[in-house]
């Protein structure tokens, strides 16, 4: 395969400036593409979506490493994920992309992520104007998910007001050369908007993860916490304390295990952190270490027993944290429906519980704590399933293969 110039368009992931920053989907894919000799231009935001802080104070071009350049576009910034400020921020970035993209060297292919849908729309329109193949990687169901926050009596009116936004989604899905997704449910959603059946260019590539067996940070704050816990049974949450992943329910669970050997480590940060910290302040079996780097996450997972994926909503999602848990051989207890629930139940690697059902979550934790044989079986299953299905090295090799195949096929069609 000849050297390709590839654009990856994704604004919500952390940029891998340092080795201890956890690499997510775009960074992992970029690494694979660069290994194959391709060059990658990653279009992103100058704002850190997870930490809600500026990375750059203006539009910035930067070479992260040989073969990987970023263009970080400055929008408005925002403090809440569901907010007018975020809508405006994404619209500014999309319009800036429309102006900047024609000035750049044309790529051989574009892979654009959703969200944000307006930037994905501009990416697809640019690709079509310039006869460039484009794939849309669906990672969340925007703007549909916003209607979970609209009172039922106003949903019809809201959909009329957002008519042009839904039209934008439909055009994006219809005009893309292929749809990719992190799970079956999302791909089906995209194909419904595209009004067509699945083809060979439409594929599912799970987020996946890397097995980090070693931590270079043995003296970090996590290790100090672990040393104090000795032989405790540790239930772990790692992530952003947001609307989808609010771990507050774990504090409620912890109150029912005060006389057991069970401790809860709720790692991360976000809008609910202060509320959870206050709630846990009088409980001695809950620890809140704050935001962790990759080394610290590795250390924590090596000493954990169970990983939890809580949500207060009835949603289908396959969060990154699940792959991290599986990579460490942890049984997973999750409230997310869809692919994650199906896989947990099919391969016996944990339990599903209904969102907000504290008693059910307590019961699942208690069963894994008391039934040593079941726990060991689920732990071994998690390790095996990770190796077979969720190893990022395999997933992103296949993703890179798919990109090259689409470029080849597109080239053949042009020559015919």
C-alpha cells in the first residue's frame, strides 16, 4: 500500500502529548496508521472536553510526532455537556473547518467522528466536493440523545425546531461512503438515517483497550491507597462524573457494606464530584482519588476486584472503562443496555443491573464477593474475551485494513 495522507476528525478525545495520557480511539488508530507508513492529520478542538479547560488559546497547528500533526480549532468552550454554549462551540468549529480545510493539502481519505454532527456534516460535504472517500465513525447518537432531557410535552415542538439539525444528520449518513461504529446499536441508527442496508463498507470496530501489565509509578497516590487497604475486596469506578456515568449510586451501595471487607474506589472528576465527595464524607469505605493518569489507572486495576459501569439512564452504550476493566481480568457490573449487556450475559463476564436499582447492584457485588468460584470463572472469562474481541492492537489493525481497502476500492471506481 502506498503512503496515504489521512484526515482523522475528532474533537472530544485527550491529545497524547505525554506518555501517561490514556490513548483513546483516534490516538490508537493514528498509531496504527503511522506504523503502516501513512501520515495523519488530526483535526480537533483547542478545548479539552473531559477536563473542561483550554489546551490552546488560539487555532493551533502542531506536530505531535513524526507522521502525526494536529490542527486544534478554537471554539467558545463550555462547562456543561448539555448546554447552549457547547452547541455554539461545535458550530464555530464546524464553520472554521469549512474555511480552513480547502487551504490544506487534500487527503486520500477522511474519517470523521460523530459527535459532533455539524463537524461531521462539514467533513462529508468537503469530501464530496473534492471527490475524496469519507467514512463516518458513529460514537454517540446526536442530536437524538438531547431529547432525553426535553420534557415529554415539548418533544414534538423541539423536533420541529431542530428539523434542520436532523436534516444535517440524514445528509451526513446518506452521503458518507461508509458508516463505522463502536457498537451494533449505533450502526443500525446510522443506517436508518441513511435509509439503506449494511454494505461491506459499514463496519463495527469496538473501542477496545490495551492491556497495561506494568505501571511505572509504583509510588503514586493509588499505590499508597492500596497499601492501606491490604486484602480488601475493591469495587472500582474510573471515569468522568457526568450525566451518563454518574457514580453516585456506588456511595449508596457502600453504606450497605460498612461491616464487610468491601471498599469502593471512585476515581475521576466531573460535574458531580463535589456532590459525591460530600455524600461520601461520613463513610469510611469510599475513596475518591480524583483524576488519574494511565500509570495510576494501571496500578488501580491491578489491585481491584470488580469494575462498575453505572448510569442513571436507560441507554445503550459501551463505555471505554469496560474495556479497561476486561483488560485487567475484572468482572464487570453494568447498567448499560445494548452490546455491553449482551456480551456480559453471553460470555458470563459479570452482571447487568437496571439503572438506579441500588438493591440490585448491592446484590451483584455481594454475590461476586461471596462466591469465590463464580468470581474466578468470570475473571478468567473477562481475560479471554478481552484477548479475543477487545484487544486494541487487533481492533485497530482491522480498522486500518478497512481504511486502506476503502481507498483502494475508491481508486478502482475512479479508474473505471
